[in-house]
């Protein structure tokens, strides 16, 4: 599993309400997206919006965050997205009452 934090720097500061309205435009796109386990829409109040994604693989992230997606972000925010990637080693899921550990991603295991 791969975690990805995407930072969207805004050309003007959005209120939380404006950020949520913008996020709502993406709900349908990400619903049932192949390889996407979970996406969190985060409001920083610092002139940035954040997307925190859990992906099955880096390949799935690359499919979701292709050039069309990148250009859409630039058109909406005036700035290119910035991504950071992480290897998800384990999770504690209190809603499901589960603790899970995950193996290294294939690209990191080589």
C-alpha cells in the first residue's frame, strides 16, 4: 500500500466552505476509482488544500494523477500539485476494530 499526500497551493485563500464546494466536484471522479482505497480531503487554512490518498500501488496513483489531472489542478488553483509518497507499513482502524500490517511495495522490495 502507498500513501500519497498532495498539496494544492491556492492562488487565493479559500474558506473552508469554498474548499468543501471544490472538493464536492471531485467526489464522483474518485468514487470506485481503480486502485484507490481511500481519499481524505483536508483543509489546512494555510492557503493550501491537501489530498491524502491510500493507494493499492504507485501505478494506481500514477493512473489517477496523470497529466489530465495535473492540468485540471493547475486550471483550478493556478499552481501545480505537489506529491509526497509513503510506504504504508501498518494501520490501526478503530472503526473496524482492526490492526493491519502490510508488506513492502513491489517497487521498494527490489
